[in-house]
C-alpha cells in the first residue's frame, strides 16, 4: 500500500517531464537557457524513471539533487529575464523538497500521498517557466 501511494506520487512528478518539453530549443544561436531546459528535462526524466522499491527513497533524493543542480544552472543563465517564473518555481520546489524529506523520514501512507499536491504545484510553476522560455527559444 505504501509503495502504491509512493508510486502514485511519483507519477505526478511525471508531469514535470511533460511540462518541460520545449520545442525548438537548442542550437548555436539560442540562449543558454534553451539548452538548460533540455538538461533539466533529462534529469527530471531520470527522476520519474526510478522504480519504486526498497531503496527508492535514496535514489529519489540523489536524483532530486541532480534536478536541483540543473535548475540552478537554468536559474543562473536566465538571470532576471524570468524572475517571476523562477520565484514561483523556487517556492514550489521548496514545498516539494520538504514533502519528500518528510516522506523519507517517515514513509507513512499519509506522507507519501501528501507528495502529490506539492509536485502538482511544482509542475504548474515549471509549465509557466517553460512557456516563458519557449518565447525566447
């Protein structure tokens, strides 16, 4: 039951992969933020590909660190151009991180189920960022 709830929460994180699809980004004449979005998309995909089994929380935390690193690079390259969208992602990411930490510390069904809401908020914030970046790419 706990693994099913964790799996359901992780499926929500699959939204992250979907909302980060930016068509047309990349290339030599494109800003760095375009390739940063592609890199972040790859790390989010790796996160959502983690199978929920024993030891999955450690893998999730490790991959979340990679997602954070890739997001930090995107944020650095985006500078002030996308400041409102980045602030929304920062807030949503902090909430998601807190929920993942709570689930890791106490993997109850309630804590695992609680992952869905902040992950959905993060997906929404990332979608808004993706839309803003898409105009640049």
